């Protein structure tokens, strides 16, 4: 996959965002049962600025350098 898309994983996670060569790259949103991550990706890993929201609605601003 290349460009914008959506992928559902066996473990229940869902990703909506940008892909490059079937890997999460660019901006995207990863949602699971109790955690949501909004932010940037490079080669399938969280990278750069992002926001993590856990089930109790606690928000964390993250700076990931992978």
C-alpha cells in the first residue's frame, strides 16, 4: 500500500493514515481498545510529535525519535 489508507490488525488495532511501501509513514492514527495514538511515523515506527490518549482520557504529548 502506498498513500492514504486504513489497515485493521488481528489484535484489534486499527490504523488510518499514510503508508509508504506498506509501512506507516507520515501522519496517522492508531487506535486499540484502550489507547489512541495520533502522530507521525517513519518506516512503521512512531517518530516525531504525537499524542497518546489512554482509556481514562489522560493525554500525553510525545516526542519520539526512533
